[in-house]
């Protein structure tokens, strides 16, 4: 049991870090809204001059495709590597881990030339494919850990009842592992939405294919001294991720606390 003084100290430290984390966001919002004189004109102007409707649409398309494809592949591969024994499974898992260990900066230039030779530069598919590969590397690691920690009794009971591997995955393990899966989905969505380097290299020369973070960078370069517009643009780009996190935060916290990466 913790004493009253220990609880007060804990809450004090947490409050301090909360203020440190939230204050910059409040400062950005205050400047974007023109406080103390409340005005939403900067958002309208930033939306019009920054072409954020197009950039947000591109980002939404990229995030949707990457999350759906990467999540499906990660669940399937994680299930196979976490519950089945077959030749080469360990080597295959380490191959997936290699995708987590190689930094994007080390491969982005040769990756661009490979995509250009395939006619995929300045295209959304060319931007999606590398991010799917990166997300699958993490997703397989995450889902394999979950499937390895899932109660063996559930899998054995399903097999005794005559359920196939596919039925066991779809009707038993996926429903039970919803917090872990939604945590993976949220992390992949946030990483994909915030990806800047790949977008800068792969689609920078095509304005119609720019994503929201890249569009915000271009907008910043064009309006360096118009701080209210810049703050409004930053909030426009950040808002979708914040909304997704708010709706999924309970599942995210549950997935993090459930030992989803526990071996």
C-alpha cells in the first residue's frame, strides 16, 4: 500500500509532466484562434491557401490502405509464427525483425530509384508499399507476441471442437485479442499519417500526391512569418490523429497493459 504522501508526490509529478506536454498544444491553439479575440478566420484561410483538403484526402487514402493491408498480413503472419511450428519459422521471424532494425534514412534513396524504375514514383501506391512493408515488420512482431501469450486452452478447445486454423483465428483469437489488434492499428495509423521522409522523397514533385505532413511543410515554407496561419495549418493536420486516438484510447491503453508484447 502506498502512503498519502507517496500518492501526492506521484500526482504532483504526473501533473507537472501533463502541464509540460499540454502547454505547447494550448499555445498553438491559442495563437491559431487569435486569442484573446476568438477568430476562426485563420483556419479558413489556411484551408484555402494550403490546399489541405487535397492533402488530407491523400493521407486518408494512404492510411486506410496501409492499415488494412498491413493489419491483415500482420495478423495472419503473427498467427502462423506464434501458434504453429514449421521449418524456418524462426529465421522468417528474424527476417521480419530486420525491417524494424533498418532505418528509413539508410534505404530511402535506393528505394526511390527502385520505385522510379518500376514507374511508381510520384504515385500513392509507390508511397503505400514501403509503409506497408515497415508496418508489417512491426505488426508481425506485435501479433506474434500476442498469439504466443494467448491461453493455450482456447486454441486446444477450438481444435477439439473440430475448428480449423482459420476458424480458430477468426472466431476465437481475434475477438479475444481486440485490444492488442486495435493498439497495433492505432500505432500503424499514427506512424503512417505522420510519415514525412518517404513522402518528401517519393511524391514531392507531384503536388496532387502530397500528403498532409508534406503539405504542411510546403505551407510553412511559403508562410514563414504568418504564425497564426501556420498554427492553424498545424492543428488541421494534427486533428484527425487526435480524434482517432481519443476514440481508441481505451483499447490502446488496454492493449499496452495486457502484456501484448510479452513473450
